[in-house]
C-alpha cells in the first residue's frame, strides 16, 4: 500500500473509532432515535442530489437501509443511551463479524474456512467474558441490544454481498436516505414529539458538532475513502485495518471520557479482536490465489457497511 493510502486508511480507522465517543456526546443532547435520524438526514442531504441514483437494485438499497440504518444504528444508539459506554460498545459491536459468517453459512450456503470457525469460537469466548464481567457499568439488557445491533449489521452485510455496489459512497448516501423516515416515525412514536422538538430547539454546539462529525467525517469521508481503498487494493489488504477500530474506540473512550478498562475486559478485547482477525485475514498465498466460489470471503462481506 502506498504511504498516502496507508495514511488514509489509518485516518478512517481513527474517524470510525472516535465515532463511538461522539455518539455518546451527542446522546446528551438528543433522544437516541431522533439523533440517528438527524445523522442520516445530514449524510443524505444535499449529497443525494449531486451523486445521482444508486447503481444497484432498489430492493438492496431499501434492505440495507432498514437493516443497517434503522435496526443496527437504532439499537446501538438506544443501547448507548441506556448505559453502554463508548469503548465497550465499539468492542462488542464487532460481534457482527460472527453473525456475518454465520449468515453466509446458513443463507448463502458458503463453506467456512477452518480459521473462520476457530475465530468464531475465540470471539464467542471473549463475548462470554464480557457478559460475566461483574465490573461492567452497562446493564445486561442494554448490552444485549448491542449484540442484536451486531446481528442486524450481519444481515445488512449479507444483503450487501448480493448487491455488490460499485460505488460505496453513492450506495451509502442512498441507504442513509432510506433510514431517515422510519427512524423519524419511530422517534415520534416512542420518544414523543415534545422531546424531539425540545431537543431540536434547544440544540447546543456539542450537538451540532456531533451531528456534523457523524454525517460528514464518519459517513461521507469514511466511506468515500474506504470505497476508494477497496477499488485500489484487494479486500484482504484493506479489511484488516478495521480490526483497529475497537482499539481506537476503547483508547478514545479512556482518553476523552475516562472509561476504565479492567483486566477481564482487556482479555475479552484480545479474544474478540483475535477472533475477528482469524475470520478476515488470509495467508498471503491464499489471499493472492483465486478464491473458491464456496469459500466465505468475510472482508468483502462486512467491509462495505457503514460504521
């Protein structure tokens, strides 16, 4: 990878890792579902008027918009609003890799590599440690929402596998547009018009900054650059950079929010990230060879989704 592109990849990793702290800050100003709706609105408008129509079938755009934009991010924002800290959310959400592989096996009838099976087992061990850690400040119910968000992310990855969008940025802008109306309606029904209006009228600079970061930096910049890198290099070269996202997320939460990392949680982090590495990293010889049709290509599955 060229030095400039390496710096771009690291910039995206940092942007996506810090993203969880920004979500936590924004939730202090907005109800979670409204916050998510506003984030996707700003990611879609005005970009949608300049990028043109998506180059995939509408059913894929709608499917990913509902599974990723509405379900995954709606659940994630709710979980963090109910007490899951930013660093822990960035780590547990990576269970999406496990669900992506499982859905590929059951839905796409693809054959897992032995390393992927081992990776799932290792990552599940890390998840179990997280659940058994009595020092967690997050309620188990809220933590379960993050795991469910990871499952929804896995669904969107499977749909994206079928869609194979040639332009990641354009695809994600339209996915963002699809998510706006359902999230807004859910916010009005569950959070109430009064709470939504109060949040909008009483918006502060921190809320504006959080929205701008999520829409412009995490979504438009992040996915624009990520799509460029995937067009320039093999997925097996680009995908492993995503393993650094929870590392950056936990470090940012510690540095900016004072979120402590206990010994058991640190061990769980190593297991989860190590398990993810087993599912996405191939040996150099295998990566350069033409993959068999029946082999699960995890990087292609899960790296074209929004963070």
